[in-house]
C-alpha cells in the first residue's frame, strides 16, 4: 500500500483510538486566543470523572503548587490553557484501552515506555527552561502514538513488524514502511493533525526519530523536537532495548544538541527511574519497579559476558550477579536518601540550606510573575549573637540556633519554607502573601522568640531577633532573587539601626517590581 492509502485506511478504521468528547473539544477551544477561562471551565465540568482527575493531579507534586487547588476554575486559572490541555491529553491518552486480542504487542510495556519518555523529557527540559515543562511532557508521551494506531488498525502486519524488529538490526521506521507502507511517526503526526493537535505537539511526533529533519524556524518547536528525541533514547534504555547503545547515544547527542555536560547528564540518568514511579501514581498507571539505569547497563553487560560460558558457569555467574545487584540496589537506595538530605538541608539546624532557599525563591518569583501574585521574604538575624557565642560558648550558641529554628517552623505555614541563610541569619519565603500579612507573621515570630526561655540543659537564656520584610509582585522578567534579598536586607539593616528586636518592612520605590 502507498503511504496515503495507509493513512486513509487508518482514518476509516473502527480500531482507530478516539479521544473523549471533552478532550477533543478542549484541543479546539484552547487553540483560539479569544477563548475565555470560563469556557474552558464549563467544558471540563461536563466530565465529572475527568475534572476529578485534573484536580487530583493539579494538587500533586507533579505541579508543585504551594496552595491547595479546590475547583476546576482555580486549576485552569493557575495552570493556564496550554497546561490544562496537556494534562487532559495525558489522562485521555493513558486511558486508551487495549484490544481484546493481543499478540506480541504489549500495551502495559507501551504505556510504561511512553511515560518513561515523558518523565525523561520533563527532566531534560528542566535543565534548559523550568517555566513550562507540561507541553514537552505530553509531546514525549505521545511520540509513539503512531505505533498504538498501527497495531490497532493493522494488527497482523504489525505482528510481522515486531517479529522482524526482534530478528534484524533494522530501524523500526524502515521495517514499518516495508511491511505496512507507512511508519508510526508519519501516522502519529497525521492522525494527531486530524484530531486538531497544535504544531508544538505535531512536529515532535513527526521528527522524534530525526530531530535534524525539522524544517521550520520555530526555535521552541525545534528545541522540543530535540528533547523528545533524547527522551526516546532514555526510554529505550529503561525498556532494556539495546541499553548500552542508546545510553551512549543519549550522552553523545545531549552534548552536541543541547550542550549538556557530564554532571547534568548524570543527574538526569540518576533521577529518571524514581521520578517515573512517583509520576505514574499521579496518573493511576501501575509501573513495575523500574530499575536504575546503572543497574540495567550492568545486567546487560553481565548477560553479554555470559554468552560463551558453559551451563554450570552461567548458573554460577547469574547467582553471583543477582546477589551483587540486590546489594547494589539496596546501597543505591540508601545513598540516594542520604544524598537528598545532604543536598537540601543544613546539618546543624536541619532546616533547608542556602542553596535550596535560592532555588525555591527563584521558582516562586517565576510563579509570582506568571500568576501576578505577591511573594514575600523575611530575613531574621539573632541580635548580638557573636557576643553571645563569645560569652557562653559555641555549643550553647548552636542550641540557641536549633531552638530558634524549631520556633520558626512551628509558627509558619506548611507550604512556606525557612532556610539558614548564613551564620545566625535565617530566611523565610512566604508565597502569595501580602506585605501586611507578612509583617504580622514576622511580628508574631519576633514576639515568640523574645518571650521564649532558651535552655541548653545547664542554664536558661533570653534572646531577641531583628526582622527585615520585603514583598514584591514582579512584572518584569529581569527581576532576580538578589533584588528581593537586597530589599529584605535593607529592611533588616533598618531594624538593627533602630535598636534591634523589631520588624521593618521595605518600601518599594521602583514600579517595574
């Protein structure tokens, strides 16, 4: 069959997957600039089950909103049209049911590989642009939708494709073209275009095997196509399809295409399997314990080394390898937990460290810019702490720092964070909080510290602290973390200059903040 004949047969086939009515209409309305939030909310509300899933995922760590989203209207307002569209498409795609008759094609493995690619794409894009990862997530998730369509439309022919693929080193697109007359990249693109998908999803689907082939001038689409291609390489490793070859290709291509260094690449490869487990639960998708990539590569190398061994040697080597792999897995899990704690927390006070504070503040400033909501910062400095240390000793000083952090944590909201800024200085980031509200919180903390009786097990002490408050609602992308920190620091300086043990709020003077 010719390519266009295959496409016509696909579009006319009763086996062609169909999108839910709400998802189909949502693609159409979100492509129109004039579509209002109310129209989207009204459309989503028609499908109670879909609305419930959207709310549940919107409140999960997948999006990481600081406050609970209680209504569909809130979800659409906070996430935006494109993110809602991507979320609805993700849910709809992952709910496409398998045919009653199954051959070599395994739907469970297909969903797992698709989700693996989506998670990998999100991690890759987060190293380039952390502002809107949802669209590349769905583009990577849907990159192989053509396979699903072909296996449902031409089940017997696709069985031959899978059998040939297992026996020869040929490229899957070439085998599909030979046996069926069209490949899954072309079919996925054309069917998605027929469904009304936007260009930002269509081109990554069409060129996910050949990102250099994208002919357009849209840099955003070009980047998404590269990211989706690289995500497919990671998904192949995780599904144990030529793992070493795809692993090496990912390293090479991510360096030449995106300019990644070894540290970034290692970080992505180390995190991807645990991210898959977490994100799968958000979409009600069961994933059977994906292995770390390092473990997959070790198993592949062991299997390769066993080819020429005798039966007895193979058994012995397999038992030894299994024991070693189990030990390695346990060690990796323990080290990952320890590493996460070391990376994010201050060793003495067990609150967040300076690095985590800066990353969190950057995220909240971008969110504030996008949602046009305020973000506030409180800087706290324990008064005369150096003199206190000199008089009573550093061990007593450390106990004061720990107790102060406990008081602060017990008196702020769960979704705000407190971090050790340096020495006896602490920083609190309050999301979607006005200056008036922030000053009240700071005053409450000041009184709490001033009235507390500190005890190091030997003696009781009284201490006070000075507070600097700054609140901004950025309207310019040039606004930086350091700007907000500088405002709060100036306010803190005023508190110290006026006698300490007080709260001072910074007065904004520049309109573009």
